[in-house]
C-alpha cells in the first residue's frame, strides 16, 4: 500500500550542524507512530520540515505520493497536514472560543466573507464549542487564552488541531511542561482521537509509558539520524536504541543518584 | 464578547450621541464650532481607517497620508477642471476611492511581504514619492502653493456640509464595524495576534493584509475628499507626514483596536489643538502648544497604553465581572466532572 506520508533522504543543515540527517521514513494511513529521541535529536526540526515551517537543504517529502517541495505551510495545512506546537502557540488576546473558531473557519473555507456578522455562522461556533468539550475545556469557552494555565493552553492547541480536521495530525509534545495530574487528560484526549480511527497521528513524546500505550510503531531519532523504526516491542529490545537513548538516560540517572 | 443585541447598551449610547450631534449645529451658535466639529468628523474617518491597519491587522504604516492626499487631490482637481456640481463631487469621491484602492493594492502586494519595520520604512518612502509627485507635477497640482477651487453650492451652507460629513462618518463607522466583526475581520485580528499561527491554520495572511490595506486606503481617500471640500483649497500638505502622524496619534490616544477609539481620539486632539492654540492670545507660551501636546502624548502612552476607550472598556469589564461574581460558584461544577472523567 502507498504510504500516506514519506520522506526521502530528508536533511537540513544549520551552519555546520546537520539537525536532521538523511531521514527516510514512511507511514501508512490511520497509523499511530511516535517519535522518540534525546533532547536535540532533531524531532521538532523534523516536524518543522514536515509542516513546512523550514525548508530542507536536501531530500523531499511526499504526501500521498506527491512531492510537497513547493508547498508552504499554508498549502500543507489545506492538503491535510495539521500540527500542534511544542511551545504553546495560540492567539493570546482572543477568547478560547475564538481561537478554535478561527480553525473551524479555515476548514469550512469561510475566509473572505466581510458582509455577514461572524455570529451568524452558528454552525461554526457550535462546532468550536464541541471541539472544546472534546478536550475538556468546555468550562473555559469565554476565557481569554493568555489567562489559561499551561495545561489548558496545551488542550486548546489540540482543540484547534482537531477543529482543522486534517487527515494527518502532528502532535509535538502535547504534555510538555504539564503537571502530573494534567497528563492523563491529554492522554485520554489523544486516545479518543485514535479510537475514532480516521486519523494518521505522528506524536513526539518523552513519556515512555504513554508512548508504549498508544503507539502502533515507534521511530527513534538520534543526532538527526533515524536510528530505528519498528513496533514498540522491537524498539524496546533493540540494543542500539538502548545504548543510545534509553541506556544513556539510565546512566545519567545513575550518576545523579 | 457575548451575544450582541440591537437594544444593547452600546447601541443605545450610540443612538444618543447621534441625536446629540444632529442637534449640535442648531444649539451651538458659533460657526467656528460647527466647522471644528466637521473637522473632527473628517479626521475621525481618517483615524478609523488607520485603525484598521494598526489596531486590527497590526500593520504600522507611515504612508497613510498618501491615500488621504490622493482623495483630496482627486476631488480638488476634478472640481476645478469641471463644474462645481454635486454630481462631479460624488464622482470624484468614487474616482478617488478606486484610484487609492488600486494604489494600495499595488503597494500592499509589493511591501506587505516584508517584516513590520521594513514595511513601515517602505511605506514612508512611497508616500514621500507621492509627495514629490504632487510638488513637481505643477501643471495639475500647482506645486507647493496649491490652488483653490469652488465647492458645490450646497456645501456653502456649513450646516449642510456638517450633516453630509456626519452621514459619511456614520456610514463609514457602520461599514467598518461590520467589516471587523465579519469572519474576514476575525482573521485580520488573528494576523495581528500571531501571524505565523494564522498561516499554519491555512490562511494566506498576505491576502488578508492586502485587503486590510485596500479598505484602509479607500476610507482614507473618502476623508481626504471631504477635507479638500472643507478647506476649498488643496496643497501638498495633504500628503505630508503630519497627516499620518495625526492619524497615528488619534488612534493611539483614543484606543487602538476599537472603532470608537479613533473617533474619541480625533475629538480630543482637534479640540485640544483648537483651544490650546487659542490660549496663545493670553499666554504666549501656548504659541508652542505642540510642546504640551507632546507631553500629553507621552503620558498617555505610559499610563494608558490602551488609549481612552480601551482603558474605559477594561474598567467596565472589571466592574461587570465584580457585579456577577456571586454567581460564580456554579461554574466550578464542571471542574469536578473533569476529575471524575479522569479517574
């Protein structure tokens, strides 16, 4: 089967540093893949390349077999490649509802209408509220986004991504900087998206239990290179991975204690 | 925001102010005051158009005077070339609007790709270019000296002109209010808030910025046309940096990101200018009234960064939320539900 998304020798160079180095990766539709790797392994850079925030120095990305080289992030979103950001990236002075409504508006192609009042689009508002309830933010609809807690902002990110309703979801550390009590909520939200079964999800995470719980497959990035790609059990048994990533982490912990 | 109703407090105040303004020329016995208010309205339209750029889309432009100037020159030139009839005047407004729309489309397309401060510099340069054209194209513009022309006869009656400008202001206000509350307006605000994020939601932000620039330009041209009529004279000062700075000050003092703000700002600045320079007869220091003005401006930016209307609005919101606080315990119920769903 033709993979829905595929990269060929994808590389980017910042000065003398190759942040992503010759990554060949492919992914089937409706699959759940996690990306792991130590800090600085190039995970977020890889996402930025996929979503068009950065241009690769070498290599290409194919969406349903077609090259994305000439598409900006705008086109990629419209073609079904939506992403959330690791550093929370919402519209700070708008209300939570308006944040999500903008995403719905984009998907519904209500872009250039300047004659009707925005409240006349009841369906858009309703859907935005629905998405907010799905991520358990239903009680914060009218709060201003900048006044949300960190965890709530992360939920808002996901609600906006859901509202775009793209086929592929790129989730960049949805639990980054969250308190322990908040993590299960996000886990629940992601699980519910997965269980709907119509989305291809690519997730960057550090929390191994969460990854093992959700993923169909895992890929490991290390120094910008693709170290391994396989089912969770394969990855856990892979010696190189253990040495490079898991091993390294445990060693650090040993030194600390 | 909340649901907007037709009989809301906002609309009632709006209506009262309109009625007060309708009776104003009959109550105020001096012609000077009527003329002053007309001037306030004209600059309100200009400042509102500038606010579409600055307050709603987050674009800082130093070239807004060129649109104002194009409107003023179009009206003046057409009225002096042809008859001074109402018809020609209305045509000149439309011609001016179409011309500025075209110019701001081209300028926007070329410059709005740039980052904010580069864009600001480039607009300064382009409006400088228009100023030079107005100065050197002597056969049409009579250069720096400018020229007088005859306004349509109906406008000889200052009260009629007052009403005409008032209607223009109200129409411009209503049209722009609908513009900024439309889905498109919401995207403009999103561009102001976070352009990169707007792009990643799939909006082509350049298109929106160009549209904002066209709308702002067209409305500025209308105020330019009215300004030319109010003076019955036009020279290169309508293209000068002072006009842009006036619009900028009015918008910031009144309140960025609201449409009422620029109107209040224009009222405050025009009235203050009038009376401060009037004081010069008694106190010579007020010959330099602009010094006081500079100080006032600095104080406003330091203490009321949201401008007059913005500050009042925030005060109103906190007052309202204090009033509704007793009902809040109800809202914490869903939180408990969240926890239950977790477990």
